[in-house]
């Protein structure tokens, strides 16, 4: 007869309570057992003294006669120091995610990579825009530059208008010069005609002066 030290479930629905028993391996889990070796109550906190209660002497006795604990009970005994802590076997399939889970994880990784790349691109664009915004204020004196250009245009317009005025004045002076000889010519005969009369009148007096 092979002996097993295992858990026998009791308690109510959704409120389990286990008894640690030694029983024939061929018996049902909650069936007939040989001896009770302790209790296990998962409904209380881990540091509660009634969470795990073990009968050390009886456990060592049944271990000595060849009773084999199940994996869960063996961990209890290993933590208590009755036996060496058993190695937890690695799960070959149960510990691995399903294909759909792997697809979701891969999609999440790709989305995270795209989001980080987009953030880096936006940061680079903002960094490029900031220097441009800082350099734009010195361009304000361009308005002052426009004023000299406007002044230069005004002076050029005045220069274009200026030669026309002297030309008009010169034309007027030429017209006056042409009219001046005519006036002098008209005035000269009159003066010439008046001159003999004056000389004729003045002549008898001069003769008197000479005679005197």
C-alpha cells in the first residue's frame, strides 16, 4: 500500500478549509484517511498562526515509513524544515502566453515604438522652430531700410522733375533776351532823334560862351 500525505478539502463554497492527512493513494481526495497531520486555512492572512498548523512528530513518523507528500504539502514541509525544499518544475506550456496574447503584446510594442518615434519627430520640429522664432526679431529693422529706399525714390523723382524747371527758366530767359534787343533797337532811334535837337539847342549858348 502506497501512502500519500495530501490535502483534503472541507469548508463552504468559496471559503475552503483543508486538512492535511495521510491516506491510501487509491482513495478519493476527500474520502477515507488514516490520520490527520494538520490544517491549512487560506482564508486568513499569511502571518496568522492558524493559517498553517502542523503536527511535527507525526509528520516525521509518516515520512520515515515512506509516505510521500504531494507537491503543495511538500512545499509546506520544506518551509517548515522537515524536508528539503522541492524544486518547482518549469511549466512547458502553461507558463507560456497564448498566440493571441503574443500578437497583442507585439502590437503594443509596435504602437509604443511608433509613439516614441512620433514624439521624437515632434520634439525635433519644435527645436527647429524655436531658433527660427528667436532669430526673427532682428529682422524688424527691415522697416527702417524700407524708409531710405522710399526717400531714395522721392529724391530720384525730384531729380527727374528738377531738370525740367531750369529748362523752362532757360527758355524764358532766352525769350527775354530776344525781346531785349528789339526794345533797345526801338529805344535807340528815339534817343538818336532827340540827341540832334539837344545839340542844336545847346549850340547857340556855346557860341555865346566863346564870344564872351
